C-alpha cells in the first residue's frame, strides 16, 4: 500500500483499537477508490522521489504522482530475475542508490507491515 499523503500511510502503521482491521481496510478501500492510495505490486518499478525516515515517496514508472510507502517495501538490491527484462530500468550492476532511482517493490514487506 502507498498513499499520496504521509498521514494516510502513517495511519496504517498506528496501533489502533481496530483489532480485526475491518475499519482500517474500509478506510484504505475508500482512499484507493479516490486515487489517493494504491496497491503496489511485487516487481513493479518505481522512482524514489523523496525520503523521510522510514517512509519513501515513490512514483510508479511512467506515473506523475508520488506515493508514500515503507522503505522496507522497496527492494534496493533486486535480483536480475525481479526486474522485468522489457523495462528501461536505470539499475545496473554496481549502480549506487540516488534520488530518482528506479527500484522494484517487494510486497512481502508491504503485506506484513501495512
């Protein structure tokens, strides 16, 4: 999960009284329907536009909007198998991480944290 507003993604990380997660799931469903949040998919390439502690603002390749997600969801060192061959990725062997680096998403981290 990633959202345009940091407050939305922080809400997902807070411990709430919503024990079964129904209220949180309903909240994010409405945010996704409005386009304010989206579900990132494993292997999806993103550009890192901004970093704020454990939250990173990523822009899906070809997209205009930046969405905040957990840094753990971004695979900094993807295997060649996780980067689609048809992509125009800026990842090269030995490339250093810098702003606007295109990186794949690791959903294992997203599903366990959000």
